[in-house]
């Protein structure tokens, strides 16, 4: 419901700071300053509704003195009769003020509501108050949630700490105490093997097939009724919202409307949901023979220090199957000795062979260890 009423406004004296002067009062009771067009009217908790008798004395916005700027109450007089209460000047005198009516104090401007105690007339029906008590366990749940976050955070922090040791490169000065190399060659043979799968590769022979379960699928067998909670908004009351505009004479026009207030409610609805059954899915499985390259043996040659790295001699045996040899693989390792936390450590590291070749046994060198890999930084 819309409601309109004329209420009393107030103003604060900008000259001396005296507060809460009733709007229609033209002069500050403390310093006698006359309010002017800069005066800010406001609504306060004691902005009462004016009676029809009181309203009769207001005939429009105040007029502003052409000479001193003071706001004078409007009495419905013609301009020739207007005499400023502050400076005692007629508004149409010999000072070239002209016959035009003076300006009015601005009206229709929204005013502020001062002091926090001012309240809208908002009243909730009792059932809404009961409704709002329905979420007591929320705080506790939040507490538990943050507890978990804290724990996960700690575990993650610990994991990062452990991982850090591996991720950060380490520079180690060490003495080379041994050097070893190997060259290995893998020999392969094309032999028939028995394999199986859901599809048949090219080159397969001696094929047998059978039906086997390859997985499952969901088949709808019907529906069933289920109870579900459905949320909806219900109006549980109204809230009065008011705005006030200045009338330019120390009073204000307050317009209030009732706006609806809603609450979330729940109702139970019945819903049809599908029901599924799990069924096996069958497919064709193949067992077959296929010729595939397989490791027969690995021939290894090894040596130390600067002995020339040569691949091992490969002897092809007396085999009915075709054979092939893979490219030789060189592996170079150094045995090292270094100081770590007042202790002598000895380790064996694998190095790229071109770096191995730059070293000599008994030599000191700087190595970089990172993610389990070793690289030669410099020799001394
Ligand atoms: Zn004052
Ligand atoms: Zn004046």
C-alpha cells in the first residue's frame, strides 16, 4: 500500500555546528545564522508527521533574499511586499533588484536519513521468525570443512618439501676414482608367439575365436516413483520502503510503499525416475599365433678408463628363425668420492660418454646432479 505524508525535517548549522534544528526554523538558535540555499535538510528519528493545522502555515518553498541570500518563509505575498528578515531589504527597492520574484529554495530533492536509530516499520510474521532458525548446523559444518582444508594444506606442504630436495639441482665437487664403460647389443629373433585380443592383427594365423564378456551396459527396465524436495519462494510478509524529498520549507514529503518479503520453502513432489539393470556385453575374442621380434640375448663388452669402446662380438647361433641385431648402446659410468656433512661418500654415476671421455681417474671435477641425472660441469 502506498502512503504519503508530510513530515518535519531538521538541519545542522554550518556556521557554529549547532545540530538538529527543526526545518521551518529560519535562524540558528545558537549563533543566529540564517539558513540559505546551501542548507541540507535531513530526516531524523523524531521527524513526526505534521497535522493538517500545522500544514496550513506552509504555502510553498522559501524564497531567497536577492541581497543576502537568506531563506525567508513563503506567505503568499506579492513580490513588492517581500522584506528579508535577515538584512531588512525589500526585494523590489532602488538597488536595481528588479520586479522579478526571488528564487525559491530547491524542492523535490531527496533528503538523507540521519542517525542509525531510524527504522523502517518492518514486521515479520511469527512463522518466518521460526523458519529462519532452521539452519543451526551450518557453522559447525563450516568448521569441519576448514579443518580438512588445513590438514590437506599441511600434507601438500610436506610433499612439496620432500619434492624440493629432488627438484633443486645440486653442484658436487668430487674426485673420480674409477671409470667403467659397457657396449651392449641386443640380438632378436622372429619367433611365433601365442597372443589374444578383441581384434585380429594382420599376419595372425592359427586363429580360434570365442564369445567372451567384454563389459557391461545399463538397460532401463522400468520406472519407479521417488520423493523429491522442491524449493519455492513464498511471500511471508511485507517491508515498508520509504523515500523523503524536501519541500524547500523545512518539511519533507515521505512516500512509503509495502514491498513483499519472500522466504524459501520446500514441498515434497513425486517424480518418476528410470530404473536400470546391469547386463553383460559379449564380444568376439581371438586367440592366434603371430611372428614377433623377441629378445634372444644381449651381448656385452666392457672396459675401464680409456680402453677403446668396442661393440661385443656377436655370434649367430644355429637357429631356424630369422635374427636381427639392434644398434650398440654405450653406457659410461664414473665412481666418485666426495665430502658431504663431514662424511666421505662414494657413488657411481652414469654420465654421457662424451663427458666421460674428458675425465681421467684420480682427477677432481665438478658435477651437477638434477632429477637423478648427472652432468659434468667442469674439470680442474
Ligand atoms: Zn549557528
Ligand atoms: Zn536579505
